[in-house]
C-alpha cells in the first residue's frame, strides 16, 4: 500500500489492477488503518479516474451477494448523494410512482451518513424489514413492482471499512460506487449525480456496459432533476440540456424542495406526497424524475406519455398502493 500511496501522491493514475489490489488489501485488513485512511483521503483529494473506478467496481462486484431478476427487467432509481441540498426523498418517491405506473423497480439504497433520512432510514421507520432473501425479494417485485435492496445486506465485506469511513467523516469513492453495484444488476438505471465530473465519469463507465441508462444533473448542484435550473440528461444516445418550461413544468425555488430535519419528518413527507397531499413543487419534481426514468425502461413511450403515466400513478393513488402493499401496512 505504501507504494500505491506514493504513486497517487506523485500524481500517477492507478491501473485497474492496482486499484483492485489496493481495495482488496483494505477489505482484508492487511494494512494499518492509518494507511487505509491516507489512501481514501488521497483518492478523494485528487479525484477518481475511470481505470480506478473499474478496479474498485470489479472487486465489489466479485465479492458482493447477488440476486437475479433479469426476467423481470427492473430499473434502479437513485442518486449519488452529497449535493448538500437537503431535499425530500425524491428518488424514493419517484420509484414508488414508477412502480405504480407498472415499471418494475429494484431499488438499491442505504442509510444516510449525514441527514439521517436516506431511503433505508425512511423505509425502516415506516416498518419495512430488510432482507437479502432472493425468493422474498422476487415475490415483492412480482406482487408490487417494487423491491428494496439494502446495501449492507449485499456487501458484508464493507463492514471492515465502515468504522473508518465513519471516523474520517467525508465522502469517498465508496459513495460513488453505490449506484454501480446494485446486486440485481438491473438492465436499466436512472442515476442523479451532483457534479459534472462525476456525470462524465459515470458516462464513460456505463457506456462500456450493457446497461441502458440516464444520468441527470441539475446545474445548480442537485443530484436529481430539481427543476430549479437547467439540467443535463446523458443517455446511451448522447446528452441534452433541458429547462423546466420546455417540458411543461415551472422553475422551482430551492426552499420548495426542502426535506425533513428528522427521519420522522422525512417519512411524513413521503407519505403525504404519495397520498396526493404533496405541494405543487413536490409533485412536479417527482413526476419529472419519474417520467425521465420511465423513458429509460419504456423507450417506446414518448416523454409526454411517460409524464402522463407518472402523473396518473401519483394522482390515482396507485403509487401509494405500491407502498402499502410493499410494507404490508395501512397508513
């Protein structure tokens, strides 16, 4: 590891093989914690390169638990996090709207390291019990169009570095890997990223995979379509920039998208929106994200059709019905 650290500090880019070897050392506890922390800090300060991302991804893909829902062709809807915007759980609500519109969802998520209201935090608060039992997850997906893959249940090796990540207190390349290591390897992905550099990195990575994807980034720093500014959408077919008004939406203010300060407040917001009691800004944001995600999984639909189906799912109660069926609770 000392040699690898020296390479990074001298400005060198690790090869895919070197990056993989470094991560294996970290996960096997072969190196002192100080060296592991220095490695994470050095990569974070310098920025991760494509070859390194591939090396790290290869290791976690090899050692992680997997499930196979390829016959159901689900999509994952998630964000990288780290935008510091403290929005409500946009991707989680959008995922339920998609499921209510008939789009199978295999959502990969985790607890929040900062706000306490990540997708796992909210679903656990609402009474959902996490599992990595493939038969249970398949049944959920078949019955409700939705299953949830709680990341720690599928990457047990990451427990080795969890205390270190918590202690150093800043985001690392592990946060960037989250959206790329969904244990179901869904054929479709809709991912929000907070930084243009990460948008490019993900694009180069996903273009070499069979995944059909859409990456979104709002130019004022959101890792989702926030409708607060122009936003970029990158797919297998290229890149486009959109404005809210071009798509029949309104430009929103940041304060209209604020999330709850506690997991209880975040869960209440999610329930209210899915019940049809969300604000106009919340509804528009969810519908915009769901519509663009639907276009990935259902390319035969126009954007207008996707928007109409997402709106119907939210307004008819179908999205809320998915949540109720998924958690098996009447709210």
